[in-house]
C-alpha cells in the first residue's frame, strides 16, 4: 500500500495572537464571504472569473496587516489583487482597510497561499509579491521557509512572460537563501545591476508599519525578478 503524501510544511507561525477587534470580527461575517477566493481544494481557480475585465492579476503572498495590499489595490483599481494570509489578525486588519477604502478589486484567501497557487493556471499572474516572510532563523527550521525550490518553480509557472516577482526581507541570511533559489529557477531573471538595485526601495514600494519596526538584522533588501519570455 502506498504511503500518502505529506502536505507542505507550514511556512508561518501563529494563526491568531490576540482577540480580533469586534469591528474586524464582524467583517469576517459580512465582507470576507463576498471577496473570498473560491476554495482551492474544490478545483481550478480562474482569475478572470474573479474580476471580469481586470487588466492584470497580482498575488501577494502573506500580506501581513494588509496595508501594502490595500495601497497597491487603491493605486491600481483596474488590477485584480489576490492576497493570501493565514494569520487571522492580519486578515481582520486587511478587511478593515478594504472596507474603509471601498476597494472592489481585492480577493482574499485566509489560509496558505500555496493552495491557491496550485489551483491557478499557468501564466496567469502579472506580479507576485512576497514581503517580509517569516525568516525561520534556526537551521533546522529553514525547511519551513516559504521560499524553497518548489515554491520558486511554482511562481515561475504562474508568471506571464514579462511578469515580475518581488521578494523583500530584512534578514541577510534569508535574502541570500532566497536569491540562491530564485536564481537557479529556470525562467526567473534577477534584475539587479548595481548594489542600489537591492538596497534602495523601488519607486512603487509601500512602507508598512512592520517595516518601520526594523526587526531584522539589515535594512530591507529588495530582490526583483522578471519571468523570461
């Protein structure tokens, strides 16, 4: 008898750290059902069906409190923004931002992004954004990092030719880890030509409260890649 395959290791920590504020909790019942990504376990997901007429599709993996996701959605109202975040307090915060800004182009998945990625078709995304993922410092926990060879290959599959990937971290060892894996992934081309290309924030970067806390061991490192044609 064959042994069933194990699901991917969790790449995130706590699901909830404190009680969710009443207003945000109410949005879980009212707003989230209307903007939730279809259950990826039920079958393939067609981005065109989530927002007919969208001029592009962006995916943010682990959107934290949703500040970056909401700001990018506000700047690009014609683009479908798919955000995935398993941390429920973060989802509640994102729902508040979406509600306050009356954003109509955001769809959320309150769970592991890898499930949604598996359900999306090839070459369906224009941008993928991974900002400040859990670094999992201890060597024995590195296998839990979101960025693995398998994840990098999946991102390359999902990006359209010319599509862009941005990875940002404030931990040196994770930047090195991620760069090594992305660079050896067929189809992903690192865009840096000089040190400022990874040291200086891109013009369209959105600074969040998390970034301002400066919890890492280095100023943010920005790694931008383009999907080869």
